[in-house]
């Protein structure tokens, strides 16, 4: 019996060791599991099944349409992308369906011509723009999200390229362009960088530091003379692909005007007007200008029958074919301006001490506005334009009033259209122009053409007068005014023509 | 001794167990280490020190400048970003330093005025553009890299928003905008989405599925009437931040022309010209037009002393102040065009059976060109323009020749400038315009103003003739031609004026 004692003692010590080692083993395994689940969730998660939001599943619903409409409605218009926009008469607004300007028999052919012309326009403008590039999550690359631009045939360094993926014995990163070629300013052996000066550049190296040095100095070269084109450059490693745009274009050429050393008003502003069959009104207007601005250049476009004699060395007088029309004359007048700004006035306006051109100049000098209107005897004629896109032509909505006050000028506002008394940046005004196809009554057509090009403001405190409508005694002048009034009438044909022009030229569908 | 046997047997069995368990333990630990290093390198790498590329460090050098220059040099010009560009006379080219057009005493003041005007121009154009947004690597978000656009005061859904970060008991994602407001079309309890309709939107949920549903339906609303502005929207979770641009702008309004049901040439093309003190040349040109194109509208701008009588119902005749100038007249003429295309001709050209306008129309209809020139008795006057940016004004380089053949028209090429016989998209031509400040000899000035706006081509096979330079018998006409030749002379003052215009208006520094 005694003999067992040591054995027993031995086996118990062994059991203890056994227990301890099993404990360690278990601990190791527990630690192993713990580590994998909690310390590196991003790695384990990749295998973990998606969480089951039993409660959440019920929550996956969208707001009811009427709620979305109420959220994004402005001035009674739901400004949210739709397949089809409508022009429902709103409050006291009328609504126009521009198709009606054409006969039902002509319409199908007109629609086809309009679509063909629109496609040609889009092709030249580079439209429709490509859909947004979507970045995937967890890409191992740094890259420029947007804003990389190159002039045709020029080379630019591409900023921000970087690789931060997993360590690997060998790194392989491939860049691909489609319109231009790629290279790197890094000086490396040929086996490290392949495809220099080609559309596909491949980097092969065992050093992350070398890889990123090469990436930091990658260049893009525009190899064809192209303009307003977007190349999508891709950056690949294993299954990860990052894409970013490179825009190929020339910058817009500045067209600056020298105001001269003294910044005299006559070196900054010209006055432009159009006249037709009412010389007495024009002369009265010119006299009123000279009372306040003796030396400003005044440009007059005249499509009357008889040319006038105007004895004023600062008046430039142009004659046009008889009755060529209202916007043709306006376009002629602004085409001759050589100063930074041009002030538009009608030929029957009247300058007064409230007609402060300097104030309007100050507004354009200190803001980003392209056009700023005053008021004609208190009438500012402010209106806002809204556009809704749709497949078969856009919907245009017009509302009286303004969008917001003008920063820095508490008495002025930002709007879409103003009265026929405004100061404009000459170069901007010429870019939009007055469509010479509009021969008779026309006004807001100019501001519609200017949508997207002109930022318009209105300052009611700058006021111009209007000559009285009282009939003239002189029989010849009376006769002229009679003829004038015929041309001035907004006939039904005129209206039909303008509606057709909106339908075809501006590719509008309807308006309210 | 025998008594020991069982004990010995017992202890040996124990030792075996001990060995096995230690083996397991070791195995567990080895497996543990192995797993951490090889199965999840991306997690371990985050702690691992950067690799030491002892060999690589030496490789981190850039290509020598002369090599970079040779890589990116085109037509002898190094087209690569530099702080300062130069205009070194190249081959037989002369070089101009535009500053020299001003007196040294005036120059400092001129420079200040030019800088002030340039800054005003940039402010209105939204320049300089913001630097490229750089995406960091390994962001847990999907998002739109570029191309998201919204009209002022409109709302758009933001595509591609997604969260693919680590699992967590609670997900918190924050979106921030600066110019507009954010919302989501997802219908959720208030505690899940906070800040609807505000500049900061916060999503709090325990369900990844719910989070991504909400993200997929996030909207951006432009709340102020702004134009050509870029808002940078950020998407944040913990320390990860993704940023993407939302551009606020109106689309450019189309200005389409209806070619009419039969697509008659007279409904597609008008001819425009400018004349001065040589009626006989103009009349000869008009007669030659009528031989081949009896009913095309011809627009004539005339700044001679005496107005002409032209008996042609399809000629529109405009008179200008005497000697108003060459580009003023050209600008007047194109301001009156009401057809899709306008053909420019000088008043001393001569139409022949090789003057095929239809061919030029076909080129503009089928390509993206804005302007296509023909040849005057074989002279195409093709030249290329290159621009280099620099702080104090850009460098302009002019080289004869063309960039590339025109796709689809093997006999035509793409270039920057052509001869005074070209067909143009009326609307594009009017957008650039002919600067009325250029009164006398001027030609390439128009194509310089058009850089960035006009894509120009040249088709030598369409040929117009030129009237003989032989002197006239008629003494009156001879007198006129004598006066004409005085105006036509490119005097030193004229040249100085043009150089000054490039310096101030186009903000150019020099040219070769």
C-alpha cells in the first residue's frame, strides 16, 4: 500500500500539469476566437453574414409623394426631377402650350426637325454630360475626385495619387487613359514602369515607398487637339479600380476693357438705343441725356424710312433696312459698343437727376451681376424664371418678383428679368445677344435666352423718366406715329411666331 | 522494485499527455501568430513599421529637366506647367513683348488697371477654379466622384451614397453641405434622421440596411439663387471623411434654327460682308454670288461716306458712321443673321463654280466644328495657336499648319485659324464676335478671341476667287481706292494699338 503513495503523488502532480496545460490551450483558443471577432472586426465582418434587421425591414419605405412635393415646392412649382413636367395655370397666371403654335398636320415634321437640330446642338456642346462617376467604398487609392484640367496637347501632373493597400511582396498598379497618354516624372528602371507615354502605364515594384513616389509624379498628356472633352482615367490594383475625370479644354479668353487712367465715365459706359418712326421722341431723349451726360457715346440703330441728321459728335448713327425690327436693331446697337459697360434705353425715355448711371456702374463693379436694371418711373418689371427639364422639351415658369436681396446693396435684388432700362457688361450682353428673328414686340425673350448666362439684378432707386403719350400736333409726325403704332401692335401672328420660336429655338414645351 | 512499475507506467502516460497538451498549446500559439501575420495582413500591417527600401531609397529621383522638356515639347514649345513662360524667337518666327506697346512711365499704372480688371473678370467667371478635391484611400463610403449638377433652387437625389465600413452596434453617418440643404426621401422616425432640410444631416441607426436605404435616397436642395457655384458636400463616419462636388447652374439655353421642311440653302445660310470705299468691288462680288446663289440673303455693312443703292431684294444693306472700322462692320453684319449658318466673304472676292457652300454646310452638319474655312485661290492661311499660362499674363504661340485631319472628311483638317472665307455656326460666331475696337487691319485677333470657344476646321477644296488688283480707270473710283489704301495701311500706331490690346484685353504677355 505504501508503495502507491509516490505513484499517487506523481499522478496528482501530472493531473495538475495536465489541467494547467489544458487551461492554457483553452485560453489560447478563447483568445484566438476573441481576437478574431473583436480586435479585427473589419476582417471578420467580410465573412460575417449581413445583420438581419427584422425590425428594420419594415422601415424601408419612402416618403409619400405629396410630402416630397410639399418639401421641394417653390413659388407653387415642384422643383424636383420628373420624367414629364406640366404647365398648369397657376393663380392668375396663364399657361401656354407651344405646340399649338403649329398646325396639327405640320407638327410631326416640325418635331423631327427640332429633335435633329437639338441633337446637333448637344453634340457640339458635349451634351448630355456623362452620368456621375461613382466611387466604390474601401478603395486602397488616394486620387483626385475632380478638377483636373489640361489644355489640348499640354501635359499636367496628376495630384494626389497614392496607394495604401495591404503589404505585398510585389506591388502592381495600372493606370489607363482613353483620350491621352500617361507618364511619370520619376526616374526609374524600365522594368519598374512600363508603358511610358502610352495609354496604359504599369508600375511593378517591391517597395511601397517607390510605388508612391512614382504615383505622386504621374503625368497626363493630351495627345489629340480636342476641346471640351472628358477623359476618364482609371487606377487599378488587383480587383480595386478608382476612376477620375480629366477635362481637356482651353480656358475662356479674357476680354478686358481699359477704363483709362482717370476712370472717366465716358471710357466705361456707352448708351445704346433703337428707334423707329419717331424721331421727335429720340431727339427729346438725346437732349435729356446731354443735360446730364454731355460726352457719353450714344449708339443709335434706326430702321425708319428716312435717315436722320444728328449733329452730335458723340452720337454714332446706324441705318438699317426699313422695318428690319426691334431685336435686330438692339443687336446691331450692342455690336458696336467698345466700352466695358453699355446702358440700354428706349428711344422714348427721359433722363432726369434720378438717372444715376454711376450708381449702376458701382453695382456691376462690386458684384458678380452681369446686368442690373433700374426703374422706369418706379416700374422695375422684375420677374423670376424657373426651368423644369423633360424629355420632349422643358417647362418654363415665370413669376413676378425677385429671388433675394443683393449682397452689399440693400436696396437692390437678384432676379431673372428687368425693365428696358439696364446697365450690362458689354461682353456678356453680346454673348447672349438680342435675337434678330424677333421683329416686333419682344422683351422677356432676351432674358429667357440669357438663362444660364446672365446673372441679373434690379435697383429701383435709379430711375429714368418716360415721355408723355400725348398726341403730336405736327401732321407728318402724327402720320409716322400712326404707322409706328401698326408695327408696334402685338398681332396674333406675332404671338404665334414667338410661341413657335420658344418651341423650336429654346426647345421649350410650355410656359406658365 | 516491482512496486514502482505502475507508478512508472502512470508517470510515463502522464508525460505523454503533458507532451501532447504542450504540443497543442504550442500549436495554438503558432496558429495564433500565423493567422495574425498572414491571414489578415491589412490589419497587422497597420501596426507593422513601413518597409525599409534601403535599395529603393536611392531610386527616388526625378527625370532631368531636359528629358522632361523633350518628352512634352510640341512644335518647339514645352507644353508643361511653369511659373513663368517665355517667348523666344523660334526658327523664322518673330517674337513680341506686348508690354513694349506702352511707355515705361505709364506701364506701372497700366499693370494695376489690368490686374484689377482681370480680377473682376475672374470673379464673374468663378475663377480661379478650386484646386482638385483629393480622395483619401480606404474610405468606407461609396459616393459620386463628380458630375452631380442642380439648377438654382431645385432639388436632386444624390446617387451612389453607400456605407461599407465595419459592423458596429450603432452606425452614425453625418452629411454636411455649405450652400444648400440636405434631406432624404426615406421615411424614418425622427430619431433615426436628424437635421432634415438643414445643412447638416445626421443618420443614427443600428441597422446597416436601414443606413444604406437612407443614404441611397439623400437629396440636395439649392436654397439660394446662385449660378456657376460649386458646393462641396462631405460624408463622415468616425474619422473617415469623403467629399464630393455639387455644381449649381442653369443649363445653357439652346438657340436652334428651323431649316424648314425642304431644307433650302437660303433657310440655312446667309452671306455677310463688310465694305469700305470700293463699291465697284462689292458690286462685282454680289454679281458673282447671284450667278451661283440667286436667292441667298447677303448682309452688307458699309462705313463709306456715301450710301449705295443696291437693287437686290435679298441684299440687306446697313450704313455706319464713316470709317467706323473693319471689325465693327463685321460685328454689325453677323449681328443681323437669322439663319443657322453664316458665310463670311470679303468685298473683293469672286464666286466661281468651285465656291461650293453646300460642301461647307455638310462639314458643319456632320462634325463638331463651329467654323470651317475654304481657300482663296488655294490660300487656306491655316495656323495653330498654343497658350502657356503664367502669373503675369499668358504666352501665345502661333505656328502655321494644322493639328490633325478632320474625322470623316479626309481633305479637311482641324486648326486654330483660317482665311477670311469661312462658314460658321451663327450663334457661336455671335458669342465670340469681332471686337469693334479693331478698326483697321485685323484677322487673327478674332481667332485668338475665339480660343476656348471655337473649334475651327479648313477644307482647301472649297475655293473662292479674288478680284484682280489692277488699277481702275474711273477717276472717282481711283480717288476712293487711294483713300481706301490709306486706311488699309497697317501703320505703326495701328500695330502698337493691337499689341496693347493683346496685353490688356486678352491679358497676354508675349507671342511668337
